[in-house]
């Protein structure tokens, strides 16, 4: 029963990109970390149930492509048409794109490496850098499960994350955005799925995860490193996401909750377009309400017109 939780997280991402802060913290960051955890949880379930063998990897990749790309391409195209029609530049649309920049937006994964390739100078959907990380996780996850290397991946990724959190490598890039440092969150979600019916293992994992987070807060706070970019938010995301998966993941699915979850992806994708073309950065209570309501409405429209028809293909693929 994670749909309403996902919807809340998507709204937090949209609010954060309009300047909303909670006690000085960026809620979009801990929302993204929660999305990482949920993705690890859900993808493990999907692979276990429908794509468990080596011969199923191609079908799994097709399933994931059909899930992520149709709405993404539709909203990217709408944004591109608006850009050429309005002739309006933004912080993420700084100039007319060349072919390589359009290709990066089409492939999505290069957007995750904006700090190296400067793709953030022309990104049609700015949050898509995290979709780039997500796609890379999808590519690796079947191999990680089939090779049974999750614990090795956890240890390696935790070392990268800790090194970044301490400031030895770029904290923002390697502790929040790039896959080597955030794989630990995906894997934690994966273990939570496999332990969902095993009370002792599940509770042990929860205790270890929360103790690690609290220890990280204490050590980083004492050393003065907690203030480095997004350290507080990423640790808070783990502290929120792990208990949420623990309690919500095992609850039975509900129709209304699934419908809430259906809206989350469109909100995640569409809110920058609404800011640029229609609302601007909200400055009043009414503007904030209009911003979120418009994002939900547009998400409902794209989900109905684009995602639902594609969902039938995905269901047939899983049955096959």
C-alpha cells in the first residue's frame, strides 16, 4: 500500500522545485531517497514474480521501458514545443539545443551525469537526472539478484556514500545523485521486500538500518560534516523511508491507493513545465494550491491517455 506515499513524495518534489523548504531542509531530496528505497522494493518483487530467470531479462527491460518512457517522452515533447513556441529561456533551458543535447534528453541516462557533460544547460524535464539513475539501477538489478551479490553491492555503495558524506569526494554528486553512492538505498528496499514475511530478519534489518542512520548523524554532526550538501536530507530520507516500507509495504493493496500512486509519476515529470508555461514560482497560498492542483490534473490526463493503454501491453508481457 505505497501509492498514497508515492503521491505525497511526488508532491514534495514539486514543492521543493518551487522553493518550499521544511526547517531549512529540501524535502525533494529526502523524497528522492524514499523513491530509491521504494524502487528497490518494488523491482525486487517484480523480478521475483515475473522475471526471475536469465531468459527474462530482456522482457524486464521492456517492461521498465514501457513504464518510464511514454509519459516522459510526451511531456518532454510538450516542453520542447513550448520552448520553441514561447522562445523563453530558463535555468534549465539556457539556449537552443544541439543534436547531442536532444539525444541526451532522449536517452535520459546522460542526464544523470550533468555535472560532467553539462546536460543541465538544456534539460527538458529537470528531475530526469534521477530517472537516469533509476534506469541504470534497472539495468543492473536483474544481474545483482541472479549473481546474488546484493551484500557486496551494499558494502561497496555504503563505502562510496560514507566517503561522500565525509567530504572526501563530492558530497552532492556521490552521496545523492550518482548510482555508486545511492545503490545502498535501492538494495535496502530490495532486502525489505525479501524479508517482508520473515519477522526476525525484517526487524533485524530495520534496527540495523536505523542504527546506521543515527550513527551517521551523530558522527557527521560531531565532526561538522553533517552540514555538507544534502547529508541531512539523505539520512532523513532513509530514516523516513525504511519505517514507511516496513509498515506500508505489507498492507493489502487498495484501489484508491493504487490510483494515488498512478498520479505520482506524472506530477514528478510535469511540474517544471507548469511553472515555466503557466504558473511561475508560487508566491501565495492560492498560487501554491493552483500549482499542485494543475500538476495533479495534468498527471491524471497523461496517465489516462498514455500510461493506461501502455499498461495493457505490460500486463500481456508479464503473462507471457
